[in-house]
C-alpha cells in the first residue's frame, strides 16, 4: 500500500550509471550477426568439438581461454568454456563475469546470448579503461554447469582473475535480431539477493537507452495495487523455489558474495523493437558501472522485496510480517503453559522429552535415508507413511497432560526456529509459517482437526506446489534432494527438520 514502499535509487555514487557514452552500436551489428551465424553452424556438433571451436573464437580475439570439465554425483558430466581479459590497469585482484549459457532456463538455444558475449569480448578488449578483469563464461546450461564452474573458480580452475565483484548472465534466445523489452532476474539461493544497487543501475541504463525493464511475469503497470501485489508474490515464490526449479542462472553465484543478475530479451519477432546491439549496450554500460566501483557492493540493501523495477519494500517494513506469524506459535505455547493450573509431573516431563526426542530422531533419520540411502521415491513415501502410523499409535499411549506438554514445547521450538529462519530467508520462513499456522490452533478447533492435519502435511503441500509448477510430485522431491546435495539449498532441511517434526507432533496430539 502507499506509504509502505519506496522508490528505488542508486546509493553508491561511484557507479555513475550511463554517465559515459556507449559505443556498442550499429557498427558492431554485422559482427554480432557473423558470430551468431558461426555459432549456429556448430550447434549440432559433439560437445567437445563445438567447445574447441568456441575457444578458437576467443583465441582469434587474443584472449586466453580454457575448458572446464565437471561432473556431479547425481548428473552426467559436461564441459564449460571460459576466457579471461586481463585488465590493462589495476592490480588484477578483482573481476567481472559475463555468462552466456548454451541453453537458457527454458532449454532454448541461446545463440544470441553467446554471439553477444563473443562480440562484447572483441569490443571490450579495445578499451584501456578496465581496472577489473573480465571473465567470459559459456557453460553448457545455467544450472548445474554454471554452479560447477563457479565452485571450481574458487577452488581448482587453471586460470583465475581475482575475486568476482559482479556477474551478468545474458539470455537472448530469440530467433529474431530484435527484442521488445528486457526482464531482470535477481533470485538467489537460501534467501540471498544481489545488492539493490546492481538492479538500480540496470534500470537507470535501460531508461537512458529507452528500453522497458520489467520483472519476470509482470507487466508495466506498477502503479496499480494489484500489479504490485502480484509482482511481490511472484518474487517470494521464486525465492522459495530457487535452486529447486531451474532458474535463470544468477542464483548459481549465491554463496560467494557475488552480486549477479540475469538479463533476458523478451518479445518482438518482427521488424519492430530494439535491435540486438541495444541489448549489448545495456550490458556494456552495466559492466562499466561495476568497473567504477572502488570496493564491493555495500551501500544499498541486500534484503528487500521488489514491487516493480522502481519500487521496493525494505527489510524494516516487511520483517514484522514474518515475526507476527512465527510469534503466533510462541503466544499459543505461552497460553498452553499459563492455562495449566498445576505443574507437570516428572513422569509427564520424562514422556514429553522421550516423545520429542523420538520425533526429532525419526525426522532426522527420514531426511538422511531420503538423501543418502534410498533412491526410490516410492520407498521414501512408504517410510513417511510408516513414521506417520507410528505417531498415530503413540497418540493412544499418551495422557492428556503429556500431550499438552509435548504440544506447548513443540510450538515453542517451532516458533523460535521460524523467527531465526526469517532473518536469513524471509520468503521461506513466511511461506512456511503461513502454511502451518493452523497447527497452532489444533487443540482449539475440534471440528476440523483432520482437515488441518491433511492440509498442513508436507506431502500435501508439496503435491500442490508440484501442480502449480507443472511437474510430477516425485520429480519435485528428487529436485529438493538434488538442491540440498549439490547446491546446498536449505529447503529440504527446513522441511524435514523443522516442519516435519511439528507436523508429527500435530498427528500425536490431535
């Protein structure tokens, strides 16, 4: 609502977005077309052969290039290509990364992005203004391949170029030479976001080039309440599924203090719109702004919710929402213990400790078996059903006092867990709290307890999420485990070690 959000602004004066003239114009258009035609020619070649030819393009420009072979425990290996332009000025301790994957987030051939990358490498090499090294990366995809390259860059790559200050992923998969507007993706893993100044810089540059800049899945009418709400909700959802659902590539830089965004060309398969060199000028200007930085991005916000390219909500405004949700569990726990007229007996306290310990151990073992020991999702669901049956059996063996003690203690632990999580990953904490808040009223609402248990069940919610994301439930579970093992995404741990124990307690006490 009005008054609860602010207009965006560039906090870091050194960025100077679009203060210098850009020269990647029509004179480069034929060069981009030539590289695009050449890249299309070796699209269907074996991977290593096409990568060798791509490295040949960088070698012809005069840049040092190399390949990076990678493989994870859950996917077949592949090969990435990267090239480094060492800055003619500076200490070579800092770098900027430009990425153009072979395929984009939708699996489309990203020939326009790669052609722009090679053309920009040729063009930027002519300038002597750089005091940060430039790294040009062509991974086989913007997901596991790019993540493998980023990890290897910080550990084992043959060539490196210093700490990465910023990264821009190019997505121009259109078959046309033109585009209508750009979408900027800014998602990160585990709630991490790029510094808001990086997005603000792009918006300023796009305005100067008369290019419309939008956020994913939204339109230009950001002055309408409904549009702002839709954009914010879409951003929260993308943050929750970041790393689980294939993203735009910028999220693969999370974990190394690298601010990254993805620029995606959208629309215009005809003669109208902006030509491909305009997209290149956006990248050129953003890179020049990052090159102006004397220190890492730090002036602007790292925690925010975007309502549009020019409107945001700061952490001080939205964090109380998550706190209210998480504190509702603590308030209900206080009510349970305060309404108890006499203290719990030693037997009750002992049974409470044993039951909570068993629930926690069962959840931990389920999580471990799911990840490491059992590869069949059917068996995983069978184990979950068996654990649920055990909780139903335990319900008949416990007295009312013990159930009350278990319930109050579990609500306290759950509330504290959500409060802590909201400080790091607001979207996940708020979403989880909103879904499970009926569990706080389980003992107060007698006529709908079975419905509450059903609707707050992790499997039920994951099934609904799979339907929304248009993927099978079993594939979503596999994606959660993959994101946990390969990308170090917390969502699987939150589900199995915070949400699942609370739900098991709900099954026991209802």
